[in-house]
C-alpha cells in the first residue's frame, strides 16, 4: 500500500523513480479506507533528505499512510528555505488539537548540548507530552531517543570518549518481541553520535524493555512495555552515502573526523560504501507501523483523548 504525501513534495518524484508506492493527495481522495495518520517532527537540518529517507521506509509497507510533516515553531531552520517549510510543514501549535495514529521524532545535531540549552527544548517537551495523549505510538530516533528517555524517565546521557561513527553490529536481547519479527540475531545499524544513554538506568527502569544492544553501541533499540514509545539510538533510515557525506563535509572543514567504522570497504574512503542495514531498517519501520500502530490504534482517533502512555 502507498504512503500519501503532497503532490508537489520533491520526495514524490524520487520515491516514484525508486519504485516505492506513493499516492498523491489527488488520487487518495477517491478511496474510502482510512489511512494511518503519521506525524513526523523533522528536527534534522537536511529536511528534504530526511523526509525521503523516512518516506522510503514508510512507503515500503502494505499500509496506506497519510503523512503530516512538522517543524519547530519556536526555532527557525537555517538550512531549509522558508517557503519550502511553509508549503510542506506545519507546527505543533497548528496540529495540537488533532489526533494521529503515530508520531516519529527525528534526531538533531544538538546532542553535545544539555537538553535544557536546546533552543526548542520547551516546545519539544510539549510535543512529547502531546504525542502521548494524541497518538497511539511514538518512534524516537537517535538524539530524540535520548531526549525522550530523559523527558519521560529522567535517564541521563553522557559524552563518549570519541564519536560513535560508522555501521555497527547489534544483537537481539528478546527476539520474541513483535517489533523484531523477521530480524536476524545480529543486524547492523548506522550510528553517528557523541553521547550515549545511561545503560544502568535503562536496565533499572521497569517500564523499559531493551530489544537490541552491543558493547560498542550500548542500548540500540528499546521500548516501553505498552509499546506507546519506541526508542532507536541509531539511524536505520540513513541512505548508503549519508555517513560518507558527513565524513567528507567535516574533513573539508578541517575537523578531527575519523573514517566511519565498518563502512567503506577496506576503510578506504575512495571505495563506495556497502549498504548492509536497509533490510532491517525496512523491518523496523514496517513492524512498528503494523504491530504497534495499525493493529492497536482505534479507528476513531478521538477515543485517544485523555489516554497517556505510562511515565
């Protein structure tokens, strides 16, 4: 089934060329079934790329999904044209009285800042509380996972000795979980972060179930017991060349950046990177949409009123 997106969104052309089933707004109005309503709070500076990455995975499921793109209203992005944002994005204030089946909150390049120092932190906490009461399940990605764990459970993050940068193997800790259906015992995830969550605090939290981890990455995937919150500390949605672009960008700036681990064949940046994580990324998003949203969410979204996930 297709993902429903605005007719003029640039991702429409890209995804169509890749044979990803997308449905424009004009075509979708002729169908009688109710699509899943998914809101994506896009905190990444490269919004168009992030949209395409996420829509590629969402669109590779047998479900019709209606996407609402969200941006911060209290912080103005410096990397995306304002006209583009006005055309395709809405703010929390514009949707706070609406209901959604699911919410996705992306990562953001602010992890080395204290949470309270992030310019839009107060707005983000309102969004996270809103998602608990106005959507059935929320998927937090990378920095958003750290922010969500801190906001909901008081779990702190800490600086790593050096940036975790590359593609890393992680192992399942509970392969019976429905979020992991179809997963191999070991799978790979792109990581690009300077901080990590407190594993001991995660393990001590009775409401959290750790699903995947490794000595290198720490906790990689976890969720609340009721499935209303899912946290992924990596970037399964990344394209083949996303880490390469980041590496070459920082090297050109003269920054102290290491070659991403387990990414370029022979660790040689002259070689084209090998993509080894896309199948598991597809499974993660399809399992979340199917088992934690579609199979659980009420047909009448208004019945979610007053229902909040466990703190």
